[in-house]
């Protein structure tokens, strides 16, 4: 009987000791960002929804590959618009999203007159660095006629 008491206590209190996993959805999960080479701010907006039952503290990291070196890219999240030099969300400024709520992430591009294409990826993670979602996109700036 004495052995059953700790087991019963563990069963009763286990729901409060276990935290669920953070889950998010993206709308849309992929994108194509395009515009004229002389436009100074081409953007695409993605909605990130917390589909879990607990508050989500989200970080992001941005990767742009294959783009002309003159292009400037940056992200605006729920907190602020970061400069092109910032490639990831600072851990001290996570995007805090309540269960069921949505925030907007904005991918921005200033092609600075240069045509080209690039792969654009934003990985969204929890505070422990566990990947939750990836926004995949492509930037396509056609040749100016």
C-alpha cells in the first residue's frame, strides 16, 4: 500500500508537470516576392498562428541565398522591423503569442536596381531552438525593360 501512494500522487499531479509542445501554422507557408528592380521596398506578409494551448515565445532566423550582393533584405516581426544586418531574432525579444492568436511576419527586399533571384527562408523556433515551422520563399526581380 505504501508503494501505491507515490504512484497515485505522480498520476494526479502529472498534468501540471507536463508542458505541451508549442505548435504554429503559417498562412501562407510559401511565397514568391517580386517587383521592379527600382522599387525600394518589396514585401510579403505571412501570418503565424499559435495553435497550441500555451503561450508561444518564438524566435526566427533568416537565410537568403543566391541573391545579388547589392540587395538589402530585412524582417519585421511582432516587435519591430530589424535592419538588414540582423539575421535572427534576438533571444531577449521573442515574439510572444497567446494561444489561438496570430502575428504577422513581413519579409522585405530592396533590390537597389539589381535584377536576380534568391531563395528566402525563415525558420521559426521556440526559445530552446526547436524548429516549429519554415517559411519558404523566393524573391524574383525581373530584368528592367
